[in-house]
């Protein structure tokens, strides 16, 4: 099986690349882990650079061949699949029963379910459906010692206990290799309406506050910058009359804004509330562009976006206004400007993380996690004392 464009690009960029291994069964995967080799774990590799690989790995292990459907309990709105299946493949299967898994990560055609969970990557749909952990019911994973372990189950209601699923969500492959996941599903919406408005940042921020207090139910609400120009994007799901009413109420709240509306008919498999100018072809974003993830208190959104605007003219930023999490694409950013942004975010209770950027820049802007970092290191020591996995947030 040939490597994905992302894995091929990663391997070609390394002076001494590790050998690629694509096990097709859990038994094959456990044998690899029991061999004692140092591993870098990936699905299709679309977000392989998001962690901090320490280098020196013997194998690059891809789960892309662990991609089978295990069980789809359509009546219970749950599905269990192997973690190497891509999101696009899963949505096609679920659509046959009028269902979907409501997440909108970057690179959905290539992103595997295990990779989405390991990076906690979802976007605008957080507004309605929550984050990755809210949509995850159970996991099966292989530990660093080659033993198979499970957490959670296939049902929505579960017993209380130590939440291993929360630990694995966003762990960047540092605690174990996900092999199977059980997911919470939703009925597939019949129609999607997207309303995008332009105006000044203060006007758009004021509008967002009104939307969040009004009797509206958007599934996505983004405030951001598209090439430096402010925008707001609102996404609605439902029937034609429901969407039409929601769009009318939204326009009335922002009557001074410049609006564009689009209603997409038919069953929706992929959604985004934000701009499309930041969609890049397989192989990753251009080398001169870096991708960052940031967070702030929602009521600090205006000041944070103004800081982006001042420090990085022409940048593209997508901030999910309901929760304060966001992504930004910055071209040729200066280290000093990034440090100023990081300091500003820290001063208002937020954070800045470089997901895709040159290693020296990542090292220079490494997060000071404080007590949380100590706890994370202790957890990793428990799960992977030999540091088998050459990746992770630390």
C-alpha cells in the first residue's frame, strides 16, 4: 500500500527517514511494540508535524490499514470502527443510514479517526456538537509494552471512572496507539445554510454577542480574518423553513453588515462556517506559512483578533466565538511578533501553540505548561516509561 501524500512528503523531507510500517491487524501492531523499537505513530500523516518528535525513531508506524467497520448500531446512534479509517470513508458509510459524526477537522479527506482524536481536531461545529471528547464513547489501544487495553464502551451511557478517553484526546500519539474507536452519532441534517458577513471588528464582535444571547441555534459561529479582512460566519442546519427563519433573524440583528448567504440542499457530509482561502492541497500548507492553534476567553476575542491584525497584516484567522478556540495561518511570521502574540494571549488567560512550523521556531515558542506540564510528564512516564513513542506535546 502506497503512502499518503502527507507521509510521502514527511519521509522525503528527512535526511535519514525511518522505515514505514503499515500493520493491517492488531496482532501485527502488538508485535512491533514488543520488539522494543522507537516509534513515530501516524494515521495518514496529515498532522504528523503537530507534535514534537524527538527524532531517532526506528519505525514510522501508520494505522491506515486498520480501517474496517466493526459495528454500526444505527438505532442507538453509535458506531465502532478501526482507528485508521478516514473521516471521509466513515461519513460515506453513515450517510447510507442518514447519520454522521459531526466533526470538521482540517484535511477531512485524509484525516483518520485515530488522528482526529489524537490531535483533538475539530472546528466550527464545536458550537453545537461539542469537542472530540464529547463525541467519543470508547477506545481500544495498544500500550507501549504491546498489551491491548480498552476504555469506555459502545453505549452513550457509561459508568463513572478514570477517563482514559480524555487523556488520549489530544495526546498526539504519546500514550499509546489507538486501534478502535466507538463514536456518538447524530442524524444527518437535510440542509445547511451559511451566512457570512463583513464589517469592522468591533461591529462584528458586537453582533456575535447578540447572536449568543438571542433565540438562535447556529451550529457554528466564527469570527475571524480572511487575508486580514474581518468576517463573521454562521452555520445553520435543519429544514428549509427553519434555516430561512434563522437567516432572517440573523440579518435583522446585523442589519448594518454586508451579508452573503448560501443554502446547500441535500444531505451534508462536510461543513465549515469559516472561510475557504486557507484550504491547501495534499502534502500540507506552503513552507512559508505556519499554522497555529490559540485560545482565549470568549469575551477577549476582539482584543485578540486586533492583535493578530496589527502583528500579522494579511493573515487568516478562524476563531470559534462560542468557546474562544481558534486557528491561524501566518505567512513569513517574525519570531518577535509571535512572542508578542503569545505574551498577549497569556496575559488574557489564553495560549498559543505552533502546530505546523519549523522546529527551531517551535522550540523558541514552547509552551510553559507549569504544574500541568509536570502532571503530563508523570502520566507519560506511567504509560511509556521507555519513551517508545517519539512524539507528543512535551
